[in-house]
């Protein structure tokens, strides 16, 4: 009788695999997933096109774009120096010019330059600062957008973003599914 009662107590105290983890563990997992994804968001390959200023950056050193260009009203350059004047739908290897469909800067309100993972997380969740996207649209954008995909196929000797777009898509999806929690300020990937 005692043995049966002890087994019943142990069985009730042990978490079942099909049960969701406790809220605190789920939140911790969510924050950890975003930190892992932020390795991509904070990589120069991505930050260069999410600048806080009016010019994109280039290279791992985040130097200002050469030749000098400006963001323009629609984030696609100014008259006579539009992004698509040089950047085509694909990389131009001989000219060493990167390219992808609809090449342009992220709007200034989507700047990641100089931001912490927490600040980027809060920005991604805020429709006023993420292009009016839902969290499921954020997942789709990161997982399948062809301009985002360029980060892993940057052409001519450029270092790609860490991992793959598929991995980033899975990380962002898991982050959303686990509650879309933001890491603490000061947390680093």
C-alpha cells in the first residue's frame, strides 16, 4: 500500500512530457531563443541595411556606403542615386555589386544600429515600429523574404550572416510560440 502511494505521489510530482513547461521556464526559453536569433540581427550583414542614419553601411567594419548615397523619402535612394541604379535582383559578381529583389534600406524606425537585443525585440513586437506586421508576419519575413535571404548569399568574398535563413525562421517561430518574450537589458547573445 505504501509503495503504491509513493509511486502515485512521484508520478503526480513529475512533469509529464506533453504538458507545457511552467510559465517561468517558457519565458526563459523565449528570451534565450531571441538572444540566439539576435546573433543574426546584430551581425553587420543585417545591421548595415538597418542603419540609424541616412546612409547604409558596408562590410564587416560598417563603413559608410561608397559611393556616398542617401536613404531618400522611400528608403530607396534619391533621384539619380536610387538603390536599384546599381543593385539588381541578384549579385553582380564581376562588378562585385550585391543584389536581391527590392534592394532598399529598412525604414529608419526599423534601425538596429546601436541597439541591444532587448531594444530590437521590443521594436519587432511593436506594429508602429515593425512596418505594421503581426508576429506571424515577422516569422514569415525572417523565414522567407528574398531580401533577408541575401544575408546568407552575399556574394564576392562577403561574410554571410550566422547560420541559415531556415534556422533563423525556426528560431523566430519558436520565439513567437514560446510567448515572444524579450531578453533583459544588457543580455548578449
